């Protein structure tokens, strides 16, 4: 399999966002995204990555470097919007994306990586635990979002 993991380019935006929309049965405000994409793209703390198989986008993740002000001031990385296209699951693409993210975090001197999984998303929990992620307890307060 010819798998490439790279920073999301503007021309790949629609195809990449479709993965998230299809996984969660949602509709991203694409018009709005286009108006702010350059700003996000040029912010060194924000990285959207995609996995491509033979040019087709099959995975998406948003990774953010959070700067810290305590201890040795080492940054930490958070992961959002992680998903693999349905037809390409269980082929270690998610695992390869996590390998990329781990190296990215390490190269940016991050102290740890953090993410959340929904309590009923047992597949994601198996996936993260298989990768050695430790289950903690997280809390979320919804403001405008209706459900998670
Ligand atoms: C969770 C997800 C990202 C996994 O991606 P993937 O590319 O299929 O995962 P991998 O092939 O790298 O799987 C690695 C390991 O994770 C575990 N795993 C993955 N999918 C699993 C499943 N459906 N059931 C049980 N364990 C699973 C297994 O241990 C697997 O290793 P194995 O195939 O050798 O048994 C994918 O299922 C997905 O996109 N789901 C929908 C979106 C989502 O839930 N995202 C996470 C939000 S918190």
C-alpha cells in the first residue's frame, strides 16, 4: 500500500473534511472554513494532517501544540477530529497516523499527547489502548454544541 501522511493542503480540504462529515453524519460549514483556512494553515501551533493511499485521502486528524507555563515549560500535543475512511479501516492506517503524530510531538519537544474518546466509542478506545494510551477521566462542558 502506498501510504503517505502529510500536512493538509488547501486543494485537499473538501475531500479531507468529507471523512469527518461521513464518520459523524455532520455537515461542516465549508464556506466558513475557506475564509479562515489560511490563518489556521499558517499558525505553527496548528496542524491538520491527512493520510493518502494512492492519492486518495483516507484519514484526517487535527493536532495542536499547546504551550505551557509550568515546570520546564514543555509543550503538549492534543489530537482532535481523528478518523479513517470506513472502507480503509483495520489496515493500520490509523496506527501509521499515530506514529507520525508521536514523532511530530517528539520533534516539537512535547511532554505528552492527550485526546478524548466518547464513552460509547469502544472501537476508538480499543484503538487508543492498543497504542499504549492510558485511560484517564476527562470532562467536557458543551456550550453551543448540542451533543458530542
Ligand atoms: C478508530 C479508528 C480511527 C481506527 O483506525 P484504523 O485505521 O481502522 O485502526 P488500525 O487498523 O490502525 O487498528 C489498530 C488496532 O486498533 C484496534 N482496533 C481498531 N479497530 C478496531 C475495531 N473495530 N474493533 C476492535 N479493535 C479495533 C485493534 O487492536 C487494531 O489492531 P488489529 O487490527 O491488529 O487487531 C477508526 O475506526 C475510525 O476512524 N473510526 C471512526 C472515527 C472515530 O471513532 N474516531 C476516533 C474519535 S475519538
